[in-house]
C-alpha cells in the first residue's frame, strides 16, 4: 500500500492525446526531492492479440531545451521536404477507433 501511495504522490500532471491508432501520454512526475521530469508514452493496440504495447521515454528538465530543439528541427525538416497532411480525428463516446474527418467536416 505504501508503494501505491508513493506512485500517486509523484504524478503531477497528465495529458492524453489520441492520434489515430496511437495514444500518447505526456506525464509530469516528481522525484523524491521534488524535481519534475516528463515521461512520454506511446500506446498502441496490437491487432493480433488486442494487447496494448507501450513505449516510454523519460525526459529530464536539464534536457528539455536540447530535446525541443532537436524535435523542432526534425519536424521542420520533414515539413520542408515532404507534404505533410495532418489528420484530424473524432472519437465517438463509446468507440475506441477514430473516425477520420477532413477539416471541412468539423463544426468549429
């Protein structure tokens, strides 16, 4: 029980992003000394057995700037060298899979 209480205490903030077949989790956690760090988790359901496979990256505050620079440079490279069509997804309340919509189909 003490281990569970410790886990609850260390999570500070969480953001869930559904993007097609994947879900991304951005979780801010705190170390025992109170320093924040970020975990990035990708979760995807395996078709063959329905099991969710997760990949996790731990990102510490001293690396935020360099990580963001590298990510932005890489995303800019892709955008400048290839057409990128961003998909928009809508999730029905009782539906796990997204229904792709074009921007014209959304009610803003």
